[in-house]
């Protein structure tokens, strides 16, 4: 029996190790290219070992884009967006899961139906609303506000709250707990893995967003841009700063990796358990 398990484990590793190396290869090349002079990045054969120009490329990147400030902007915007989106999705998901009110089914259907609307259909009306009506261009809120009503998050949290036993919530009500106390002190802690999984997904969405920040943030003010927009500005008609782009890409992976390490256990549990009950 143990021999069969050993053989199965060997075959599994023979299959998974090449897949892991294939997945890691672009990341390794990104790191290698960030350490090379720009003239060597596209040389043949493809360089596979790091060079010594990482800090030179970093200095050039920061001189061209004020990159550290744009990276801070991305961190602040992504954290604000993630925190508010998870809170709103949790409130809406709890209401749809635990309360029956007039039109709740129809309203939830409308919320889910918005998932089918292509983003490019709403981006222009959204821009007019933010720029003309609210006059929020070149602010953090211009980037954060339009995405807060996240239909996928509402659906995900509703499914998570549906998995809670009714008897637990009813017992809290019998003991005199109010609805807000039940929500914050009983329901939310029990769906913490789902919240962690949703937080990582939303953080990654905000972190990589390029089109919307490009529209609402002025390129004339480099300090107000987000990191992806700043890296995009390095692609010009006559020159592309590949060394700076590679360094920026390497640095942009760090905050998300830190967040993933902290929430990894909760993320796996949330993905495994969330959205399976109705």
C-alpha cells in the first residue's frame, strides 16, 4: 500500500513540477530583464541570469514616472476600494440572504443581471458622472467610487451567508441582540474565509486596473497617477523603457504577494467553501 502511494506521489510530482516551472518561467524572466541594461534585454540567446543594473533601471524609472509615489497611490486606492467594497458586498449579501422583503427576489435578479453588461458600455456614462456631475477627476475617489457596487461580491457574500444556520441567528435574537450586533459580531466572523477570498480578488482587480485610472487621472500630474498608468506612460512612439517597465512590474508584485501570504489560509478556505450553497 505504501509502495503504491510512493509511486503515485512520484508520478504526481513528475507531472506537477514541469507545470510549476512553466508557470514560474515568465516571472523569472521578468526579474532577469529588470536587472539588465536595455540593450541586452532582447539580445540572443535570451539572457537567463540576472545582471547588475537593477538599481540603475530603478533610478531611471523613478526619474521618468515618480514611481514610488504612484506605487503609494495604488496601495492606498486598492486598500480603500477593497475595504469599502467588501463591507458593502457583505451588507447587501446579508440582506439578500437573511431578510425577505417586497421585491427582494426581483432586486437580486437585477443585481445579478448587471454582470452581463459589458464594461465598455458603462464606462462613458460613468466618466460623465464622475467628471461633470461630481467633479472628482484627479482624486482617489474618482478611481474608487464607480467600482464599489460590486455585483459579483454581493452574490458571493450572499451564498456565504446562506450557509449559516438559522438557529444560531435566531438564538442571538432571542437573547436580545440587535440586527447590527448579529451582523458584525456573529455573522461576519463566521464568513471570514469568504471575506478574505473576496478581499484578495477585489484588491487584485483594483491593483491591476489600467483603463479607468487612465481616464480620470491627468497624465500631466505624474504624482497623482497609479503605478500601472505610470508604467504605461513609458511606452512612447519613439522609445520604450523596457528596463523601467520590468523593474516596475517586479515591484508591483510585492504588495500583492505580502497580502496573499497573510490571507493565504483564509483564501483557500474561502474558495473551497464559498458559493456552494443556495
